[in-house]
């Protein structure tokens, strides 16, 4: 692979993982809010 | 509430702007005389490693804060920073491997810096695992805080490993007694902007991951019947419920 190929791979890993991590956090927040809403609507 | 949406979304916008600035400057900087174009990998590898130090340093400070005050807000900060620190450590390792293969000819070598970084990664993965061993928030915070303090011993070990032992990994390029080893001002600026950009990403992720822990704790408390907060208001206006601010 050329030097630019390695650079492209590194940047894809770095910024691709930023995106994946960010989306996963956003999804987990949404799930936690749903869980909170459910707990408040139906407290045990 | 409409006015609440921008305040919740600014971290995502901040990450986008930081990434765009960092990539632009990194691509405009010159190739290195020895490393060639591969030097551009340093603009993501070095900031990722620095952010790992910062994240685990924040975990240390927040763990001490928890042990002194027993306030669970400190525990949430420690947990959030540790999770992001594990991510940045893993990222630094992988980016280092991508740089090492075309430069050293191998993906990995049992060099002191690489080995200690890998150990640090697994210790903090253990920190996150430890947090999942109980649903008791107080016990979880107590155990995690101790590991958060003890684990931080590794930060100077990892950083100074290139000084204390003869390693294949190169020594520090910026923070060194005889001044920065990087002579080209554009390269220095590119690295500085990359570090700032990654720091913005860290702060933005901290805001969101801390929010996640806050909502999770509020949900757990509500499920346990500790109090019955109003959805949404419980995590944005703790003053309405005396218990929720310190769950």
C-alpha cells in the first residue's frame, strides 16, 4: 500500500471511530431516557 | 422543549468543526524528510495518546473528589472520563500500529511504551468491568474510585517509558528538556490544532457520556422507587427533587 493509503486508513479509523462512538452514545442516551420515562410512568 | 435542543446538540457540532479543522491543517502540512507522508498519521496518533492521559488524569481527580466528598456526581465524571480514555487509548494503539507497519515493518513489537500502553488499556477496561459487578451505586462508586486512583500510576510509567528504558518507540517530540524536536513551524501548528481538536472532541464526548450516566442513575433510582422524578426535568432541574442531584 502507498504512504497515502496508510494515511487514509489511519484517518478513516480515527474519524470513523469518532462517528461510531458518538452515535453509540447518542443511542444509549435515548435508550436511558426511554427507561427513565418508563420508570416514572410505571413506578414499581 | 425547543430551546433545550441546541444546548443538547452543541457537542455534536463542536466535534464536526474540530474534526474538519484538524483534517484540513494535517493535509496542508508538509511531508516529513524521513517519514514522508506517513507523518500525517502523527496528527491523529499523538493527540489520541495525549487525550488518553488527560482522560485518565480526570478519572484520577474525580475519583479523589468522590473519596473525599462521597458525592456520586464525582463518580459519574470519573466513569465518563474512563470510558472515553479507554476509547482514546485503543485508538492510539491502533493508529500506532497503522504507522508502525510501513515504518518498522511490523504491526506490533513488545517495546516498553507499547506494552505499558496495552497494559494501561486493559486495566481501564477492567475499571469499566468492575463498575458492572454490582447495581449498588454506592458500592460501585467506592470500588471504582480506588481503582481510579491506583490505575493512574500507569500514566507517568507510560509517558516516561521512552526515557527510562531503551525503546524502539521514539521519545517525546514536544515536551522535552532541549525544546521541541519538530523544527517545521507548520508541522508544530498542525499538531497543536490536532491536539486542540481532539480536546474539543473529548470535552464534547464528556458532556454527552456524563449526561448518559446521569439519566441512567436517575432511571435506576426511579425503578428502585427511591423517588419519582418527572421525566426530563429530573435530569435538567435537580433542584425540583432534592434526591436526584446526588443519586
